[in-house]
């Protein structure tokens, strides 16, 4: 089949001028977390977030050195992996970073070419192209490093129809909590060190062919106490969006510095997950014990009609319900969006989740940054890290 036919099939239209097409990406394939106890993490993600059991690899399937639980909800696949042996390198990763995201895997048409094209442009190798197969076909994977010890694995699965990857067996569980309406990964944000943002912007431009389509500087992103800078990188078809944050000088410690201290360097800070009914999703998540940042003050909600301007008429959601759930609202020229942020999902103040509903808006909620960062600072205050 020719490249053109495949592209049409996958709808790989180019929406960002300037993006290079040497690395066509079909979407996010999976996100792998390294965790201290994968069995219990899997239970948490099923119970609290409504993920469904999909696949498993571990002692019972002949894997001796680690256990991995794969969960799914709509288009999202997450893998929770823990080491089983004393000398596993995953231990070293956990000791340094705590629980966190190791792999942001990207679905590609050709994992060998993805590897060659990115290595040629300066990527550091994590995994040479490797073919894995079982009775359901074969998968080719390859991988490169991005910031810190985080990696991108390219997954080519066009000749595979198993549940996840060769080496995993289907996981059928009697415990299946209802989904909470999580649909797909909207973006994944990385925190990098002082003066490193532009290095990683250049990495996504030169090595991955992405474009920088939005930037926020410390004049736009600041509170009385702290500041940060952020640049949003996107691939050509807009399916993969990776904002990158760098701390900036403020009167007190920035949340980005707090992350870098506790994570022991750069890494993934938050994963934004899309829903098309944020009121239902957030109500469900709260009833299952997911903790969110505290609400902005009432004055924030009073200012929404003004902030939304022409988009206010479009807004279907009830403002008092939005305020009760502590959801935030912002608009840009294309529409509005609703978003909310969880507290960190492990003891270290590192990874957290965002729930986002886009009603046309393509931005990241810049109008909410101040209120959001003030909520984060209230948490930092409690942790003694501000
Ligand atoms: O992804 C974003 O840009 C928004 C806002 O530390 C944001 O979700 C930016 C920086 C940050 C937390 C949230
Ligand atoms: Fe975000």
C-alpha cells in the first residue's frame, strides 16, 4: 500500500505549516509508568479513574524481571510496571525519581524509519528497532531518549492484532469499575531545568520535526510569588502535543523547581486527558476519591462571562455547577475549554493529571494560569516547599 493511501486512511492531514513529515505519527500508543507496586497502582487506576483491565506480563506469563499491568479506557492505554529482581535498572529509576512516567510511546507506520530519521538528526538511542512476535502477528518497536530519563518508544503495529504487545497475555478481570468518560490523551507536559527549555524546543523541532505553536513567557505566567515559561510543541497533524516548562525567577520557589527537586531532574509533569462531559467525569472521579486542586475564589467565577466574551452564549454548562466542582473555564479565538487539575498522584509532588474538555478552543487555558498557579502554591505552602 502506498504512503498516500495510508495517510488518507489515518487522516494524517498536515495542520501545522513548517512541521516536517519525516516522522509521521498516528497518535499516542501507550504511556508506561514505573511504579513501586504495579498491582496496587493498577487497582487505583481502575477504581479511581475507571480504566479497564487489558493485558498483563509477569511471572505467570514467563517474565522473570518485572510485572506490567496494561489498562485501557477508550483510546488511552497505560502500562504500570514494577521491578521483580534486586538488580533491575527499574529500581534505580524508582530510587531516583519515585513513581512516574518512563515512556511516552508513539504509534507509527514504520518504527525502523522513525528510529533512523531521529537518530540521524541527533537523538540518543534507547532501543534499536526490535521485532517481537506471537500468534497474533508482529510488532516493531524502537526508542529514543527525550528530557531526563524519559523516552519515546515508536510502535509499529500494522501487522499485529493481539490485545497489546507480544509477551503480554489478555487480562480478564472480574473487577471492572465503570469508565469515567476519559477519551484520549490531549497533551503531555515536560518540566526541564533552568535555561533548558530552548534546547528541548530545538530537539522537538530538529529531531522530531515538530513546530512550536504556542509560547508563554514569565510575564504571562506568574503569580505574586513565582513564574514559569512554557512552549507548546506539536507534530504536523496536531495529534501529539508536548508543552515544555522551565522554571523562572520569582520571589519564592516555582512549582517547576519543586518538581525538579523531587523528581531528581526533568520528566513528565502532567498528562491531560480529554473528556466530552467534564461535569460527569469530574463528579465521577471525585466520588471515587480522586483529589483535585482547590477551587479558585468566587471572583474568578464572577469574571467568567467577561473572559469568555462572545463564547459565553455557546456555553452549555451551568456556571454554578462548574464552580461547585472547581472546574476552570477559558476561551481563545476558536472557542472555549473547561479544565481541572488533580493533586499529585503519588507522595512526591511530581506527576499529576489534567482533565480537559475542548469546546473549539485550541489553547491551554492561559487565562486560567494565574488562578491555577495560586491553587498549586496553596498546596506548596502546605508542603513547605514554596
Ligand atoms: O498544559 C498546560 O500548559 C496547561 C497549564 O505547570 C499548565 O495545562 C501549565 C504549566 C503548569 C501546569 C499547568
Ligand atoms: Fe495542560
